């Protein structure tokens, strides 16, 4: 995952973070949300939603699901996603 600086127009990334076979699903001005494989997981059904600071790329928290995770979306400052079991999860808001 790469963050480019729109002000400079330079092709060099401002920062990058390794998310493996993950995918960015949502972003806000200060956070990027990605769905990624859970670490050390032999079974690819173990997934996480991870959030990264948009200014530095530093990972700030993750939420692990025992089954796949649907693409995250941002609603009222919280990240919302679904699991393979049909759970709907909302994490965060202004406190995160």
C-alpha cells in the first residue's frame, strides 16, 4: 500500500506499508482501512481489518475475524464491515 503526495506530483511515495494480499477498502482524511490476511494464519479464512495513519502509514489498530471480512466502509467516523458468519461490526468513531 502506497500513499502519494498530491501536492508535489512526485512519483516517489510519501510512505508505504506492507499489507500482503490485502486490499484497501476505505479511507478518510486521517485513516486508511485495509482488509488483510491474519498473520501466521495457515487458513486463509482468518482475516483482519487494519487501520493506518494516512500521514505516516503507521498501523494503529486491527480487528481479527475468524472468517473472511467484507470490504470496510466508513460511516459516521466508524469503520463498518461484515464477516463470513453474517456479523456486522462497527469499530471506532471519534474515539479511534
